[in-house]
């Protein structure tokens, strides 16, 4: 396989997680007798542009289909983050009722609802029918399309040249990353700004966050790689900030290279230097993730097996994609993890892909009063432990497996 960023041959492996179904391909109860599609989950590193990426086995239109079940609005933490983002962008870039805001991967309208609430014209691009419909029910205008240069040219011809484009947690999800970024250079006004948010490679490696690797994530991003990609596609990075979301993310600000140029902020060089010092341009930097993943798998299995031997009840919370990567890599089935609760009704009544662990409503936790609740989206531990504070009333305890097993 060649690099999807620069087309150089890929020769440096990062990790091989075996085979698994796509992490968001939840199984309907009436399809349990049918076989699932299990495909390899391998990640490699380009030693030319240092883009970390999955090897190609699945098509985007099969991953982000009409039954896509990730709805952003079920996390109060993420809603608060989106509302703060809108307030900050309005103030920093002087957005008004005469501005145009376009969000790519608008999901269920979790962010654009705050833009519309300020009276700013906005448009969402969202290819998954289930989430697009949820956004429309909020009164938002949504186009059910995959974004790229052609889509951008179409929207620009319709008057949607953008003062601000937002792209949260989508840059990693696109197979043709050059076409995707080229679309931003096409749709932005000469004075416009685009922001990309994505989990950053430094925290993935430092925290052994191998569970964030799954088929829907085609790329795992450093500013080093993103800057190169942007320059190749007519964009310039002019600022970057650190975020706590998703276990550690970057927000990158870009502008058109042929437009009104803002001064490049010192934070850009500081982040690039931090990545250089960490070793992102050296092969040895990438050698630590595979053994860390094995350690996490073995620790989790030891905990689950011991709990079963002790007659303890262990359930999960959060039917998240990262949880599916972890459970399938570890080979966990319902005998060790009885069920997983999730607040999203679109997931309830279905089964996790691969492990076939049933997904139930959170009320089941109060009914069964388990001894342990394994929080699969460990980045939301604080939010979940507050929402489920009653677990401690019967001496139940919360557990996370990444970056190391902790019983809290």
C-alpha cells in the first residue's frame, strides 16, 4: 500500500490488531444468525510525510451508512465543548448575521444549533442519513454528501462561500484526505478560516490509546503531517491549540494560501518542535504502542477472569467505537462482560460488533446493581461517574482499562 497523503510506499508498521468488524457496525437482534464482515485492522507509518494510517480494507460508504449510530448530542461534555467553540469563533473572527458558517461532518446538529441560535446563516454537510435527519429536526439545513473538491465547488456556486468552516473529528475519517482538504481551499472565502479538531498523535502514543484505532479512522494525526497535507492542498496553518477532548486533541486553524493571510502564531512552531523532540520523525518512536496494547489486553483479561472467579458482576458503560476495538482485540464476550449500557436509544437493543455483547439502557444498571462498571469511553470517565453516582451506593466501582487498568 502507498501513503494516502503523499503516495510513498508504506514500510513502517505501527500495530496489528488482528481482525474485527467495523467498530460502529452494531448488530440488530434479527441479524444475529448472519455472519459479520471481519477485516484486518493494521496501522502503518509513512516515513516520507509521517502520516500514520490504517491499511485499506473497507470503503467509507460502507462505514458511514444510513444506520450510522454515533450521535454527538448524547454527551453533555461534548455539547458544552461545541457551545464554547461557537462563542470563541464568533468573538475571534467577528462573525455576524452576514457571515456564512459551514460544518463538515455536522452529525446531529450538536454544534450548528449554537450557530443558528446566534442568527448566523449556517449549513451542515453530513453523509450519514440517521444523524442528518436528527440535525434537520433541529431546524438546520443539511446536505447528505461526502465532502471534497466537487462538493465544495457545488456549494460555492450556491452562495455558501464560507467565513468559517468547522470540521471536528472528521479529518481522520476520510480516505482521500487530499481531496477533502482541497474542498476547504475551494469553499473558504479569501478571508475565511477553517478549524480542524482531532485526537493528536502525541497523546495517543504517550497514553497507549490503541483503542482509538479502528476502521473508521483512516489517519492518526500530528501537526507535522497535517501541516504538510494542508500546504499540498492550498491551505496554511496559522494557529494551533491544545484541547482535553478525546483524551488529548489539537485544534488547528487554517487559511487559504492565496487569500488574506493572518500572521502565523508562535504556537505552531512550538507544537512542531514538541513533536520533533518526541520523535515523530523517527522509526523508534512508533515501537512502543504494540507492546503497550498487549499489556492492556492481558491486564483487562486478568481482571475480568478474576471477577468471574470471585462471583462478581461486571458490566460496561458506553457502546463506543474505542470500546469495540478493545473488546475485540482482547476477545471479550458476554461471559466476561454481561452487557453494555448506553444512553443512545439508536444503539439500545442491538449488539456490539464482533463480541455480540448486548446493549441496554442505563436504567439496567440500577436494576441489576453490578459490582463493577467498565467505562469503555475512558475519556468521559468524569462525566459518566457523575451521571452514575448511584453506583457507589451499593459499593459498586468504576473501572477503566486504558492507559492502564484502574479500579476506582
